[in-house]
C-alpha cells in the first residue's frame, strides 16, 4: 500500500511537470518578443579605449572589444562590440582578454546586429559549486546522499515548472503554495527515508509547522498592513506584459511558506528519526514515554535551529542594516518600514512554525509509531515463550 502511495505521488508530480511548461506560461503568444538573443562569448582583445570628457550621456569611457561567440547558432563568429562604462561600479563590467562574457545580441533578420556585453559568465561557477555539493553528498551520505540529491532536484523542478508558472497564471498564491509545500515535503521525505511510519511522522510535523508559519504570517501581515510590494522585484511585477493582477500580499506569504519549508522539514525528520530509533531499541515503550523522548530531542534541535531562519534573513540584510546605522536612523522609523516589517514577520513566523513542528511531530510519532505495537509485541513475546517451552 505504501509503495502505491509513493508511486502515485511521484506520478502526480511528473504529470504536473509536463504541462507546466506549456499551459503554465500565460499569454505566451499574446505579445511579440524583442528580436534579441543571449550568447556566450570570449574576449579576444581590447581594440581601443576612448575616454569621454565630461561624462556625456553618463558615459565616461567607450571600449571597442573583439570577441568570439562560443554558443548558439552564431558559434565561432568573431565580432567587434562597443562596450560602455559609466564610472558606476554597479553597472560597469571590467573586461580583459580571455574573459568569458554573456552578450545581448540584436538580430537583424537571421543575421547578427548590434551586440552588447551584458554580464560576465557566472553560471559555470554555480555549476562547479553544484557539482561540489553533489560530490559531498555522495561521499558523506552514500545512498542517502544520492537520495537527498534526487529529492532536491525534484523540488527545484516542481518549484520552477509547477509553482511559478501557476502563480504567473494568476492562481491564488496561498492555497497553491500550501498544496505544493505539502507535496514537496512528502515527496522529499519519501525519497530520502522511504514509505514507513517514521516518514509519515516527519511529513505530518513538517506540514503542520509550515501551515502554522503561513497562517501566522498571513494574520500578522494583515494586522501590520504589509503590502507585499517592499521588494523591487515585486513592484516590477506590476508592469509585466501579461498584465496579471497579482495578490502581492499572498505572494509574500507564499515566499514565507517556501522559505520555511527546508528548515521545518529538517526538524521534523530529526525528531521522527530519533523517536523511531527509540522504538526500535525498546519496542515496548509507551506512547507517553515516546512523546517525551521526541520532545527532548526536539528541544535540543530547537536550541540551534530556532536561529537558522533569523540569521539567514539577517545575513541577507547586512548592507541595509549598515545603511541605517550609517545615517543614524531612529529605531521607530526602522521598525515601521514596510521592508523591515516584512523581513521580521518572515523570520519570526517561520521560526515559530519551526518550533511548533516539534510537538506536532512528537505527537504524531507517539501515535503512529505505537499503533498496534502492544499487540505485536505481546504476540512476539508469546511466540518466544512457546518456543522455549517446546
């Protein structure tokens, strides 16, 4: 039965992945894409550098760069590119011979038009890190590590090809993200630990903790009048060509649910694994004693994991915090900014959901791991005694 459940969940996820790329992209044919293409290239040489006195049109330097295209249908073509600098480190890209860059090329029919250096090539280094993560998972975790890598890959695919396209179609973010988060936790834990009561215990605790985090964030966000538009990317969604009227506050809470999922899943599986081990060593342990064991382990986990989300969000906000400190911004102003209030609600709601996942997991484990245990234990003892008498 458990294998059928696992097969059904995996089949459902794969079924969602296929249509996600087609019906998940709203209005794909409703507007004409600009005639541009991104290609990889390698810098061959800097042909000339011309300073612009006075910074006309905010351009302080023009370079003529020769590059060779290394990807796409124009691979192998050598072209000359005008590269502009403004003197602003955020926008300027320093290039030298041998550098690998990404070009934005305007197409003139089927031929190359004007090209610009858009960015350095960063994705190879991300791939190196991903390969390093996979190698460490396999070296340290063995089969378990391979399963963890598989579950991580599937989770990324579901988010990219199911959750995001459906959000882009205008589906309500909160119920959609709740269903996806529950499915992701179930799928990941089933892949890692297999279909058993320990896994079901962890799924129950994870789902409960994530739902609590989402509902708490929704209530607190509504009371604090969070707009969901504090991030620049959220504001840019107002002008996308599909013209979708997003529920921006719902998108904020959806992000909180997804952001808390990994940490809550970690807590749920840690508590469930400890309880399953206690049950294996002592099959006759009572449900109350098993619950206490789960809570004891959970408290130890909580002591470290409760800081995880808060430190993660704090680390991402260090430049902003330095800015506040540099300008001696009053605390009352900082605390009431939409951006800051959003991050505080995100961190605290996720941490509360993480902590409450511990008793939920312990309670579920006390019931699931002890279900019919006394009858099985009694039958086992009676069979052993009968064998000794014979």
